[in-house]
C-alpha cells in the first residue's frame, strides 16, 4: 500500500470518527431541544384545556354535571376553533371489594381508561397539580398530561410527539449525507494534494531504484523549500558521493588490474634471464669468467626484482588512504638525506648535485618526501649525460628538481606518472628502471596535497616542481 493511500485512509478514519462524534453530539443536543420544546407546547395545550375546564365548568364543586362536561368537550372547544383529538374525560368510582369503576364522559382516543390510569406519572410541579408521562404505541411517541378534579373526575390530554423523532431521524440522515459528501470531496482533495506533495518522494524512489541497478549519474529535481526539498538535496549529495566513490573504486580496480598486468610483464623479463643463466650454469661447463658474468647478472636481476617489489608494496600502501604523519622539517635535511641516498648513482655518471635552499621548512612525512626527491633525482640522472649537473632548489612553498638532459616530449608528460610507463623502455631497463618511480612520486605528493608540475623541453632538460599549498 502506497504511503499516500495510507495517509488518506488514516485521515478519513480520523475525520469520520470526529464527524460521527460531533454529529452525534449535535443530534443529541438538537433532539433534546426539540423534545423540550414539544414538552413545553404539549404542557401549554394541556394547561389551557384543564384550566378552562376547571374554571368554566366548576369542576371544583361538590357535584359534576356530566352532560355539561360532554357538551363542553364535544362542542365548545370546536366552536372556538381549537382542534381536539386527544382529550379524555372520565369519572372514577370505587365499587365494592376494592375495584375501581371508570365511567367515560368523553374519549376521543383509542386508549381505554384502564390503559391511561395504569401509566406511571410524574408531577409537573405546577400550581395546578398536572402530571405527565410518556409512552410509545404503534411506532409513535406520546405525552399524556393528567389532572385530577373533585368527585373523581380525571382529564387526560394526549399529545403526539412522534414528529420530534421523525425530525431527528431526518436531521441524522441529512447530516450523514452531508458528512459523506464533504468527506468525499475532502478525500479527493487530500488525495490530489498528497499526490502532488509526495511526487518528489516517488521520483526519489525511482531514482534510488535506478541507482541500485547501477545508474549512478541520475539526480532528483526537487526544489521545494521544505523537508522534502532538503531530503532531495541530501539525496543528490549522497548520490554524487556514491558516484564519485564508485568511479574511484572502478578506477582503482582498473589501475590495479593494469598494475598487476604490467608487473607480471616486468617480472617476466628478469625471471626469464635468471632462469636461462641458471640452466646454463647447471647444464654447461663454463670458464670462470663466464660463470662470474652469469652469477653477476643473476645477482643484478635479483636486486632489480627486490627494488621492484618494494616499490610495488609502497604503491599499494599509498593507495589505501593510510594516514600520514607529517612534521615540520627543513629543506636542508631533506636535501641532505636525498643526496646521500643518490650518491652512488650520481658518482657512477659523474653528475654533480647542486642544492640551493635558504632555510625553508615544509610540513611533510620525511621518509616519503625523501623518496620523492630520490625518485626525481634518479629520473634526472637517467635522462642526463655523464658530466652534467642536477639542481635541487627550495623556495617559498615549492621544491624543484632540474636536470639538463634530453627532456620529455609534451605528449608524454602526463603518461610518465602512470605505473610501468617508460618513454624509452630499452634504456630504462638497462639502467634498472621499471617505470614505477614517478608513479610512486605522484601518489606520495597527492597524499600530501601537493601538486607536481612538469616543465620540460626536448634537448634542454626538465623541471619537476612540487608546489605546496
């Protein structure tokens, strides 16, 4: 069941219950008022009849003229245009053995004197001593007013008040129909309003369903200044975060797949060479010089595999968003550590490392930033000719490594930051490279929120600039 149907159903039940209670109260109060008015009118009519009978016919005397009473009720009141359909005049007399005898003087009803006398009456508490009772007969409701006079004369006045109940029933039907009509209009109006108000939620549900199926670029168009609008904005932010995270995971997975594929390829070459030289040592008789050469090559390739595995592990660690421990360190200390680590490769190619700094400090992870400088210097050494120099320079919010080697082609400058990408693969393998140094550098500087900018011209050299925020 949809939420708008639930709201309409619950609202309808609540309104119907409230309307029923209100209608019942109004109907009860109205019926009570009408009953009181009917009682007052019936009492007034009875009071007039009994007062005139008492005063005009001298019913308070010692003797009762029955003929005169009968003539009064049959003729006098009709001549005065006062309709009389429900008046009874009787005289009661006590017979022997405690029995009562009732003599009808006038009876214009279907009720017998015994029926009228057997009712339980309540005093009206007026000066005339009129009493009354109510009873139902033949589907109608009646009020009986009774007045006792001297000589056992009893006058009864019967009023038909069935119309009060009929009016109440008509009112109940009218109120019920009116309530149902108003409820129908209200339910339709409420349904349309809720359909309009909840339409953004339906759109939100459809968009969420599409996202669950893998469509992450969908957004909801909700611009209402209420909680639903805020929910739409929060949903869009969540969807954007999910899309970015999903793309990030997909890209990471692609990189890892490519990384492992390239790693497998890179491992294949040294392993093939190591296996070949090992088989040669086992199956052939070699001179001591050839044996030493084979063992030296196996040793170098094993070292290369070790370096490759260490760099691979470093890349995998950095790709897991581990928290870095950054401290304030001087450029002098960073340059000194990098220079010592690169001393051997600089000496092999007779390249001079020139360090220029003026006491600058940086917030970095010392070990990782030293690795960055070592990789950049190593890259510069590989690109430089013997006897040249490399400049390591620090300035306000930047560190740069400049070489004067062969340079990097413009179309290659973005690609060299990818794992295992090498501009000159043959030269890189001869120099022990695997294409992981700059990729590792790019990941480290990214974790430091530092940008790496490459400025290079072919034949003139390159500048690797680390720009700190």
